[in-house]
């Protein structure tokens, strides 16, 4: 994943972190955006924000100056209601972000299909995506989603860490990433 991220991050100005959890990706992207752009906007979607209050704390640190953080305590899915928002709606509600290169990370523990159904308009735009797929049964629907939108993707399997070896997971995990070619930017 790191070579792919290193290739696309220099052009990214906005990150949607769907399934922000403890903020590992949120704050890692913030530092990467600072290295390349100095400024950036990160929207972290985390329905368990009450249980993950520590997710909010680093956003106040001077280390992240120039990064605008938004934390949305909602699920991301196929419809918008009091507990759920679609990615299309979240994007439409932020016209100041339109036209800026966007990275969308989706890590939703099996709800990948629901998220994609609420992002059909956003997928038509030339943004980069990384979707963590939990289980082989969800891989084909995720690949089909990108294929129907005529977006070229790669499937990346979990690789052992060079020092620590293989990670133990209870379910097979892979990542689907859009290709970082200039046609998608």
C-alpha cells in the first residue's frame, strides 16, 4: 500500500476517511499532506466517535497546522438519515471541496457494498479510492462497482511485514485501489 499512497498523495488535497477508527489513517494522511501541500482537508467518518473520543485530540495539536479536520459521527451507507450519510451527500454538502483532488479510504468491516451504493456520483469523478475488503465474498461486488464506472483498479493482498512477518487476521483481507494514472487525476 505504501508505494501506491506515495504515488498519489502528492496530488491530493482532500481525504475522506470512512471508518476512521482510532485515526491512524486520518493523521498519517495529515502528515503526508503537510509534506507535499502544506494545507489539506480531512473528513473522518466514525460512527463510534463517542467511544473513540481520542480520535479528536490530535486535531488540536500544532503539529497539524494547515490541516482542516472534520469529524462526522455517522455511519456511511446507501441512504442518508439521522444515523447514516452517503458519500455523495457528504461531498455535495461541501462545495468548497469540489474540483480538488480527493482520496477516499473505505474500511467498514463488511459494509463495503452499502458504502459504494451511496457513492455512485462521487465515483464518476476522477478521485482516488482505497477500499479495504473483508472477505472474498465482498471482493467481486467491490470490483464490479469500479468496473461499471470504467475505473481501472488493482487488488492488493496482505503482505508480510519485512521485519515482523505475517499479520494474523480472522478473515481474508485485501485492498482495491484505483490506478494512479493521469487519466484518473
